[in-house]
C-alpha cells in the first residue's frame, strides 16, 4: 500500500487555516505571500496554491499585484455559520450520548480544569485570550465525541468562517464566569450520559447567538 504524504501546499493550507480558526490571523488582515513563504521556509508557489484554495472557500480575496486579504464575514455569513455550528454541535452530542464514556470525555474535562484555573485567577488580558482559545477547543472536542470524520470536517470549515476570537470581539462582551458555568454543567451531564446535556448545550448556544447579534460591531457589518 502506497502512503500518500501531504504536499507543501497542503501543509501551508493547514497552517493558514489553523491560524485563522484560532484567531491569530484576523479577518480583514492583509497576507503577504513573500513573508509567509519566508516564515514557513518554503517557496512562494505552495503559498499561492494554498491561498487559491482559501479563495475558493471564500475565506480570502486575492487582488491584483499579489494582494491578499482575509475576507470579513457579513451579517448573513455570520448567522449562517452560527446556525450550522449549532446544528453540528447538537447533532454531535446526540450521537455521542449513545456511546459516552469517561475516557472519551477526558480532553473536555482537562479543558474544564484549565478554564477553572483562569476563572479563579486574576483574569488578565492574556488569560482572557487563553480562555477564548479554550472555548474553541471545548466546542471542537464536543464535535469529536461523535466520532464522525465528515462532521468534524464540516465543523472545521464553519470555524474558518467564524472563529471564536471573532465571536467574542463583535458581540456583547460575554461573562466568562457564566460561560464557564455552562461548560461545566454540559460536561457534567455528558459524564452522566444524560440527555439534559443537549438542552444545556442548546441554551448555551442560544445565549451565544444573542450576544453576537446584540453586539455593536456586529450591527456595523454589512
């Protein structure tokens, strides 16, 4: 059996996608092809190929003279992404409840523990940024519980259009203590294989949607 290794353009694509999903590359940011190639120690060709793929997914806009800008989501694209995120997460948990085990939950419980240390700490700007990243990991791990590769792939694509850092920035500043309480309760009910986890997750996602659409920056978008 022949092993297929990822091409350089695939590696660059995965790197850029991860940076966008985690909010390290911002929407509206200009990407410099030469700077990216130098940072990753590759030629400009795989960078161009990776950006072409992102352009086909409507993540970036490539303009004349090699100018490339990460597309800023519109109100419609945000609401579409939020709706798909809700559908995927709720379906993932519904599937996961059939075969739930403590071992499966271990990554989520570790995330909850780190969130707790932030909640009980000084909550500096750096810690808040870390909490937002953990929030992303929490919801990503929820989807992984389903054990469905296609679901994980679709969820990742949704996150490309709507990363957690962007959600926190455009909406009403969320109460991370309330957010943590939600995450903790969801994890608790999952550990009990309780269908109540679905209801708690639905309420949590609905609150998140409300924070987004009432945000001043969200209202200023197209």
